[in-house]
């Protein structure tokens, strides 16, 4: 579902990007709309906003704000940033939430 903002029409993905970037100061933020994979699911059919798609997303976020936070806390931070979207048609989010240090360690371990 798109909404009209100060600069015209914004998709849910655009609004999510703005909210997540603002709240988490992400150094990497990937948002993938996978709604088409869930088009036949009951929850999507029951959602009047689902006709426009944008109900299911995969997120990959790298943020220094995740440092020292448990996986559950990191996910709560994402859900908190997306609260408005979750109450207006966003049905599901798959989250990968890492710190910059975790990404660096993974890269150095793979060498």
C-alpha cells in the first residue's frame, strides 16, 4: 500500500527504508519484497491492504546499534521501527540483523 508523503507517492518498502535508516543508522540495509511468494496464503487474502502487495519482506540490516544486543532485542528494535507498517498491512518480516564487527569477523574468517 502506498501513501502520499511530502515528495509524492511512497511504497511500503521506501517507507520501511526511511524508518529503519533513521532508527538504526544502518551501514547496510537490504529490503526484498517477497509478497508474491505468499499471495495465496489465508492471512494475505484476509487483509484488505494485501491487494497492493508489499505484505512480506526479507530484511538484511547491519547497524552499530545492534552491538551488545541479543538477537531478540535486535528484532524488537526492527519491529519497533516498523510499528506503523505492521499495524497497516505489513504481515511478515524475515530479519537478519548484524553488527559491523560481526560482518568484518565473518569476512576475515572466510579468507
